[in-house]
C-alpha cells in the first residue's frame, strides 16, 4: 500500500459536510496518511481549522484564494496572516496567487493580496501555496521580486507552461501535480512532469474538484490521489511505492510543522 500525502484538498467544503468521516476513512484505507486542507477565505478559516482539529491526519493552511481577494473583508494584511498563523497544525499560507482566467477579482487586488501573503510567508517561514492560471509571467515576477530569494512554497495543481515550471524550480519551489495529469488532453503537462526533479514533486487532489481518471466527473476526494501518483510514477519510470515515498518525504520537508507519516 502506498504511503501518500494529499497536499491540497478542501475538506471544509460543503460537498464533504455529510460524509467527512467516511472520506477521511477512505483516504486512510487507500494509504493516504496525511491530508492538507487548504484555506480559500480568511472569513471561513474557523471551519478549516475545525476540520484539522477533528482529525489527527488532517492539517490546514490560512489564506485567501485570488478569486476572493476582492470580496469584503478578504484583503487581509500580512500582519493579520502572521498573527493568525500560530495554530500548531497550520502548515502553510494560502492558497494565494493570481487567476486571470475567470477575473473573479480585480487584477490589482489579486496582486496586492498575493504580495501580502508573500510578506507573511517570509515573516513566518511558512511555505506559500500558490494558485496561478493564465498569469505565468506576473506570478513568476512577483515570486522573484518579493521573495528575496528566501521564499519557500509550491505551485499547486500545476497546469502552466514549461517556462514557469523552470522558474519555480530555480526559486527552490516544489511543483504539485493533480488529477489533471491523467486527463486525455493533458499530454503537454505529462511531458513537463517528466522533466521535474523527483525531489521537487508533490501530489494532490484539489478535492472536491478535478477527480482523476477513472473517477473523472465524480466528486474528488483524498483517496483518489493514489491514481494521480500512479500516473506520475509511470511517467517517471519508477514504482508507485517509490514515488509515494519520495513525494511524502518532499511534503514533510516542505510542511515542516507536520508530524512524520
């Protein structure tokens, strides 16, 4: 059985409200020993924290998704992020970043929110969970300019181009692969995965979204990260058990508040 960590899921979301115990149980049965439940709203962090408190194997983050950075009360300061990041099972800041595909928040507010999360990450040495879509150039520029060469973090649910992958790796970032890698139209992503060093790879579900084949179209859940890991292992030419051991060690190194699996 693999020993995996789902580095990005949203267990506080309403899709899981009626079955959270079962979802966590299925993950553990599938060999997923840790789950990181990711914050998307500052105003809803209490619910994210409550899930982490309820399950020994679940950790959490604090942050504001770029979709919500323009909403009332969500453009929080770096100082607020730092002050509220002391919970022992809080292992990172985000998800934050830039999304120019949907334009759910004004670009200037997304950039300002991203900058504040970077400042808080530097102040706390907590890793930054970065969401980026159709914003590769601005994402790379902000990480480079604001990170001062000291920023730790990952690009989550990677689906960008090879140039951003190379820039992120040069900054010391990790790259997290979701179920997208299993999709039929994701050949370009699969080619990029082949080039990512094993010591910089992570796997995730982004549950309840983006269920991998063979569950595509269903509600995603942490147990399904096994399918993503199997696909990545095949692309890297190694056994699933080896890929699981490597990505789990990577996740524990990055999320260094997390107890060893």
